[in-house]
């Protein structure tokens, strides 16, 4: 176990999966030169046949990944921008997500798609500030958003081993974070949330880059309220049991997500709480999400659209002193 950066943990997961299984291959734009710093040294170690540069044609090389997966490979398809899933929906939805069902189980698509999630401050504008995970959840694709270096490695290794297509997001604002990461291979199961901070007054359900924001809010309320922070880790499969157990303990819930408010991950979590834990609640569920609006190039305006520590803090205050 040693202190490692988030991206170092990602590289280790790639390297260890490729060393363990010759069928694991990496496809993407400039992956041989490691443009996103996720594949440093892999082309030299495993060769250009397994670490393949592609043209700037994301629908095309995503389709190649689907075909390779159907033929027995375990491709990792790397996207450079978080809006690329919009371009590749035909391959992701009509093929990757559905071939197993359409073939009556004759084919599987064990493909991992990695996406740099940048739905956070930085003036990147609407075409580079997307959080597309909820949209892909609608089609049954597994969605993974690690919030720590430990999870970045363990969840990615689980995704690569999974026989279904999985999309893994690496939040840009977390990529420089460091944490304890084992040197050996290990996996973190998909579908298991993690309690990042224990509490019994309020539950904050968060995912990805909102987890450290929620943890900071919990520290802010120390002495006034004990705030529990639950990291979803994987919006799909969703750990409903962990959510409901926390709600039963605290009776007050704030759900935070960088995705959209309408039909988003936070909406689904809130709906499940309302359906199955309504009488455990002492206050209405509060959602903190991005607004249903494009993210501006202007950083001050960007702050009006995206969730942050201040908006999470206000939501916690609201559920502690609810008005009906």
C-alpha cells in the first residue's frame, strides 16, 4: 500500500489487467502517446497491436470495440471528451447495450468505455462540461464514477472484468488527488456504495466529484449535526439497500449529483426513497444538481449552474429545519 495519484491508480489498473489477460486491448485517440495521461508506458510494454491509436472517428472505433468484444476481446475504449457519448449513442445503445439480449445470450459485449468527466468549474463551456451518466443508465449500461484513487483502480479493474459493457468516468477535478492504493491487483465490486463519513442526523448521497464537496459540508456542520456521506460509486447498479439503510438511520436526505435535475441520478435516488422509505423521513428529500441549462464559458455564470459546497450546505440546512 502506498500513496498514489488518481491517474497513477488508473494506469496501474490498465497495466495489471493487460498483463493478466492478453485479450485486454486499449483503443483511442493518441493512447500510444498517453494524451490523457492514463496510458503512460503501455504501448512500449504491450505493443502497438494492443494499444491502438485510432482516427478522430469515435463512432467508428466504438463500433470496432463492440465487434472486438463480441469476438472474445476485452477492449477498453477511451474517449477524450465527456460529450463523446452523444456522438456514439448508436454503438453504445443499439449495439453494446442490447446485443446480449437481441442474441438471446449468444453474445456478450465485455467492453469498458472510459470518459473524463468535466462537469465542474474551469470555464470549459457546454461542449466540454457534460455529465452523461444518467442518460446511459436509461439503457441499462453500467455507470461507474470513482471518487478516490483506491476506487479508481479497484472499480476500473472490476469494469474490465465485467462481461457487460461498462462506462467509467474519471472526474477531471479529482485526477490530481492522492490516496492509499495497494500495489497488488484488487477489485471493488460494482453496485456497492461506500460510507465516507458516519452520521445519524442527515444523509448526503453523493457521487464522483461531489463526494469531497459533501465531506467538506459534513465537517462544516460538525458540532451542529452529524452528517453521513454515502458515496454511490456506481449510479448503475445502484446500491438501493445502502441508501435505504442510511435513510432509516438519519431520517433526512440530500442527494447530490453533477448531472441534470430532470430525469437524473438524483431524481431516481429520491424516487426510490419516496417509494420505499417515505415513513422514515422527517423532512422532504432535497436534490442538489446542475441546472437544466448549458454550462457557460463564464466561470461566474458556471457557478450558477453546477452544484458546489455552498449549495450542498444550504440543502443540509434546509432538511435540518424543514418547512412543510
